[in-house]
């Protein structure tokens, strides 16, 4: 049986939207999968009752502390030993859950990812990633989107490997096309890091490198399944996409594709390159976003991604 | 009398669209301004006749060579002594024209900007900039958009000064709000360069620094008139904006604001921090884009921006 851990106290509207999202997710996940909610048991039970949900539809691990967005991530992670995030990571480490997701304090979730789940041997730096919808009805994986804001070329090269493994394993694409986000198509274009990364990526036989991609081309889906970049650039691309979605809404534009740029449909970014499945959602997550974060977590656990990455980096 | 130089041979559809854009611009520029076209006199005259334009409505400086997009910029600039770009820069240097614009070979235009017009004393690195429309009907200046793809913090700080001077002088805004593009609002967020730049910019009394801005906030116009970033990031933001405009067109979205994101309405990026007014247009420029590039050039010349910048950096 798969057990998916969820931080019930994470996010601006927790625990309400988390419980609601979990109930929505129950209709979609495998009958063999079980949700484990970490948080205030009384509050969770009350919400379950409010929604007429059977009291045993999820497991609850009672915790008494919450790490907030305002807490110092590392300090709070260390000091709040009975926080939902800290206890969740302990369960993950002990194998009592198979994956862990939170729309809560991103910083503390990353501290747990690095210090509890730990980096896969051979991986220089883990990444956080995001799936972005493309015009052709599919999506591409963007990484890094903010964990490493000063990437060395060898880190970018590894992100090609990691992104390729994710796309193949979790999304089932064969020989995914990996591109390097750059400011020109030609190999000699770019800044110091992308120029050197282009050379390393061209020489790497571990994935299907298709060359540079410019930011105006990422949304078509014609060129790449994986787009590799520095965390500063990836975060900026993601935020600009969010900005476009918001301005389209403000302008009253009703378009099915732009609707899919709404991050609620993905619901979380996977932390890649660590020895566990960890997803982090947006603090503003709605119940729909939480539902999709949970489904994405289950899908990632079932894919065997972590084993695949451990194998890939065995020889590094 | 102001004299605005235009590279008639620059751009994918030159000289046709350049001549057409120049004729369109004639209806908008001051009666005291004169357009000077550099290029194949026979071809230009034929196009003027085709449009029933008086043969003396523009001045023509006949040149026999063209620097193409495929040429090596510096080599072509040095070797093609009778090219429209090279001769245009000579006229600019000799004071025979007051500004120079081209939708042609960007690289060669930049070589001319650096080696003929030269960097203003005190400026570490010139920048190229773009005006992007905002939801409130205005716009913001984004810089750098591709000239310096590895910016040191002191360069970013100077871009605050340069962008502020442009926005005040050319656009007539008082105490323009200058923001640093970053991946978080808090001062301690960012990569090595933006963290250090934030400190310098906070301490700089030469302009109105309003702190960090994230890419989802730049389009509203609520926070900043000038957005400062590294050339790699700025170029990526500009291309993503272009991509968004294109996808909206592909989706058949008809929206007045998104239409204004079309780069035709600005028509060129100003090279800032050199001792002359130089504008570079998109290779794919239409006649409308060329018209707007010419108008922008005239406006920049009339504003006295170069003197203002020379004054600003006198004490550096």
C-alpha cells in the first residue's frame, strides 16, 4: 500500500483547503493508496465531519506546532520538533510514508528535503521543477525554478539528466528533448554559464540534448520537453507566466490554453535529486491545487523516479 | 535643424519597409527635423517614386555595401567601410546627423555604438533597453536586455541611474520608480549579483529606488517605471513577452493591451550610456515599426538625454 503524506497545516488557507483538497484527491487516487495528514487532529476531524467524510478515510498524525512563512526556515525546522513539516519528514525517513507534500513554508520544506531526505549521491545540487502547459496540449518541465540561483555549468548539465529522467519516468515520454534556456539559438550565444553548459550538454550521451531554446519558444511544445536553466532565470520565467495568467484574467480573457497556465492544475513543484518524493505547493493553493499536488505526489511515487535517479547517478 | 539618420539597408525587408516607415514617420516628426537615409540611392529613389513621394522629402547618402545578419559583426564593421551602418556612424561622429537608427545587423550596430560613439566617461558598461507596455496604459523601461549578460552589482546600480535619467528626460516622468528585478520582494532574496546590487541601489541617492520587483508584477505598472536586470534575464523577459504576444495571436485573442505588447509599437531599443543617440530595431521590423523607431529616435535626440547622462556621470 502506498502512503502519501500531506502537511495539513501548510498554506495560507490551511487546514481547510488542505483537507478539502485531500477529500477531492481521494476520488482520483488508487484504492491501494492511503493519505496521511500531519497536523492538528481536532481541527482536521472537525473539517472531515463538516464534509460528511468517514472518519477513517484518511490517517491523521497529530502534531502541535506549525512552521509559518515568517519563520526562519532552518531555525524553525530545527526548533519546532513537533511541527507538521518536521514530523512528516521523520515519517518519510522512517518509510512510514512514501512521499510528502506541503503547500506550506517552502523554505522549511527545502531544509527538510536537503537534511532529512538528503541529496542523491552523485547529484551536485538538487533542483525544484515545474510543469508548464504547452500550446499543443502537453507540457514541459522547467528546472531549476529557484533552488539554485547561481548555477555552475556542470549543475546545469546534471539538470538535463534529472529532467530527462523525470519526464521519462513520471510522464512516460520516450527520449525527451532537453533544451538549454538561452538568449540565442546558436551554440556560442549566452552568458558564461550557458556557453560552458552548452558544451557539456552537447557531449553528454545520457540524454537527448536538442540545443538552445529561447523564452519565446518554450510555450509551443515544438522544441523541448525539458527546459534547463539557472534557478534565478527559471523562477523569473515561472513568475512572468503567472503574471500573464493574472493579466489575462484581469483583462477578462477567456481562453482554454491560458487557463491551463494556472498553477492550480499542477499544484506543486517536485524537489528533484533527493532520496525521496517531495512536492511543494504554492502558499496560495486552493483545494483544487492541493488535490493536484496530492495526485502528482502519488504519480511520482508510483513511477519509481527516485530509484531511477539513484541508478543514473551511481557512476558519478 | 535636427537630422535623424536611418540605415535604409537594415532589416529583413530592407530597403522597402525602411523607406515606407520613413515616409510614414515624415507625417509625425517636427517640420524642423530631417531624415537622412543611408543606403543604395537608386533603390531608395525608386521606392520614393513608387510611393509618389517628392524626391527631396528625405536626404540620401549613397552607400555601396551592406552588413548582413550573417556577417561577423566586428569584422564586417571594420572591413565594409562603405556600408550603410559604418557610414551612418561616421556621420554621427562628425555631427552631420543627431541620431542614428537601424533595424539591421544588431551586432554591427553595437560595435559602432561602442567604438564610434563610445561609452560615456564614468559609465562601466552601456546597456540596451526596451519600453514595455503596462496595464495602466503606460510603460516601463527594462534594462539591460542583452548587451551585458553577466552583470556585476555596480553595473546594475549604474543601470538604475541610466534608466532613471532616460525615463525622466525622454518620457518626462518625475522621480521615476526604479526597481531591481528579483525573485523575492525581501532585500535578502536573490542571487549573488542581485543581493549585492540591492545594497548598492539602496544606498544610492541618485535615483528613486523602490526595492525588488518580481516578474509577475512588472506588467501592472503599479510598482516601477524602470526595471533593472542582467542582460540575460532582461532578454529572456523580453522574449517571453514576445512569445506570449505570439501565442495570444495564435489563440485568436483580441485584446487591446496584448496588442500593445507588440514590439512594433516601440520599434527599437535605445543603446544607453554612449555619447550619441542610437536605436536598434528588430530585424523583422515592419514599416510601422520603422516609423516608430524613427519617432523614438527624434524624441530621444530632442530630450537631451546624452547631455544629461554625461552630466550624471561626470563625477564618477
